[in-house]
C-alpha cells in the first residue's frame, strides 16, 4: 500500500485540461503556496495529462513539494509492447508515479472501458508498484470488484464517484456517501476510500469525516481555488 501517512489524500484530476504554459503557471503558484504551508495535514496527488507528466515529475523533486505525489489519469491494460497510443506501466518507470486513476466514469462512458479492462489496469499498476485508484459508482461496485483478482482488491484505493455528482455541482450528501463507503470496505477489504463528485472548498471537510480523501476535478484546475480547498482540509 502506497499511502504514506494517515493524512487524507487530496487528488487533483486535471482531466484533458491545460496547455503547457498553464501547467507551468499552476505549479509555480502551487509551489509558492506550499512553501508557506509546510504544516498541511494532507497528501496531495496531482494527476496531469500525460504530456505534462515529465515536467510535473521534475517539479515534484523540489523539497517544498515533498507532500505532493504524481498520478496518471489512466494506464494501459496491456504490458509494454506493440499497443500504439497506449501508455504502459513500464513507460512510467523513472517518473515516480505513485498512483494511477483507473476506470473513471468518463473512461467507461466515452472510451467504453469494461470492468475486465479496468481489472487488467489494476494488475498492470500493481505489478509496477503503482497504487490503483479504482473509480466506481455503487451500481457496479460488485461487478467491478468481481472482475479484479481477489488478491489485489486490498491493494487498491477506491474512489466512490456517483455519476450524477461529477462535474454537475450536485455533490452527493455525506449521509448518502457514508453507507456506500462501508459497503466498499466490505467488498474490497479495509482499503482507503475517497469521494469524488463536485468537491470544492465549501464541502471538502464534510467528506473527510467519512472518507480517507477526495478526488477533485473542476475545483483543481484553478490553483487559487485548489489551494483554497486545501486550506479547508
Ligand atoms: P468534479 O470531477 O470534481 O469536476 O465533479 C470529479 C471527477 O470526475 O473525478
């Protein structure tokens, strides 16, 4: 397990946003903010698009950013080989990628990913020493878990992401999230569970009462908004 401390995991998922310049500007401001917030009680994970990965990996070598870790937003379900366009776990070696988001609902919806493909990504990640963050909604929680090698379930982090809450501003009430977190832990074992879906500065603290972290999309893009969210952790 790659969880480095008991501090909550705050995952910034940039999705397909940001130019090179915008990524540089985000890190400039983030690093300056972190330099004056060394007592932050959180582990921050940044998941940039692949073209920003090398740059982000270099930035994270800075001592101010030692509480910040790198994730990828996706990973090939195949090993290294003749799979044009895919990014394999082997391609990531040397970048100190700690986490891989797999099975995000946008991957399932727009790229038609199946539970089995997501399970194969979990396997590829774990073989490379990368902790998979498996995204799921409660409707297919059991089906997704059934596709994953039972020995690997307990090595995952699970991101509970109710579909209607993603990008909508309609975050799910914490009272509804809590029982699903419990069900995820019954199925996967006592794994860290994080919540995703319209998390922002005003609601992050509530979720950290019932989960081990949050997956933040829209509110991670603007660095001021994101550091404002971190201040509420
Ligand atoms: P959102 O995205 O914070 O913009 O709702 C969350 C996610 O898709 O992980």
